[in-house]
C-alpha cells in the first residue's frame, strides 16, 4: 500500500521511546513526536483534536499541526445497495482498486491548519 501511494513509513515501537515520553493525554502526543529523533515535523490530528488542546501543546515547537477534515467519498461498495461511510481505506481499495485509491489520495485536500 505504501509503495503504491509513494511513501515509506517511519514506524517506531512505543516501547523504544524514552520513559519520559510516556506522559498522559495530549502531552503524550507532544512527547512522542519530539522523541522520534527530530523527524516529527508534522502532526496530523483528527478533526476533534481542536477540542483537546493540540495547538496549545505544539505552540512552542517546530512541529506544524494539521487537522484531518475527512468528508466521506461515496463509491460503489460491492454487494451493497446503499453506501456505508467511514469504512477503512482498504474498503475503497478492494472495491475500486489501488490505482484509483492513489488518484483519490493525491487529489483530495483533507488537511488544514486552522
């Protein structure tokens, strides 16, 4: 999936992080991003992150915060007479194909910094 979408993920086990990174709540998000060896330049939050103080947590850091404002894209789901939104992206890939998934991901602007 990553190869088709054109990126290589940087996966880190939480157990490899410093013990000090294991704070609670939104502070934990900041600590984890900062512990990822300086690669935490962007943090993408769900739309509800606005309500949990995400901007406040990152206000003095170099990390840019974006919010994921997803609006479901209707597509034909095999064997269904109606559309079921909020399915995982693999549902789209299985129903519409990986090439179509890449085009949709690259076309849609679902992140904003407000």
